[in-house]
């Protein structure tokens, strides 16, 4: 969901009737993790840069999800002084997009790395 708000966290809640030990797992591709995801559980993930998906469930089972996220375009619209980028001149759009790339680099540095989290866990 690369167009989601870079700071934003996506809330995913699973529903349905399925054997969560055999299917319907949450896959976090970049972390190389597969997590059992029972019905009525919720997880928060930074979906703008953490690729995710689900494993299949068995025939006859049902799984639904309720997902909440924030579209990055809402924040870009405000940052762009309430204008669509298609309404800008090419030079203005180039300048805005350069500022956006710089902001994304800075924003991603706000998240902890896995090594930083491991070090914190060792201290606990």
C-alpha cells in the first residue's frame, strides 16, 4: 500500500469462521514472518512500506477483514496548498516532488530498525 500515509499505521481485523492454525495467516513479506491471525484479532502495521498479505483458507471456510488506513494523498493535498499536482506547472510539480522525496527519507528514519528493537528487548 505504497500510497498510504508514510507515518500511518494500518489497522487490520480478521473475521469469519476458519481454522486459523491452518490458514488465513498474516504474511509480512519484508520481515519474512507468517503469523497466525485468529478471527476477531487486530494488528497494526505501517502498511505504506511493509508488504503484507494472507494465506489461503480451506474450502467452505469464510474469512473477512476490516482494514483502516490513511491515504497519503490527503496529506499531499494539504502539503501542496490544497491543489492537485495536475493543476501545477511542470517546474512547480518537480520542486514539490523533490521536497516530498526528501521528506519521505526523513520520515522513514523515525521508525526503529530491527537491531534497535532487539537492543531494547535485551535491556528489558
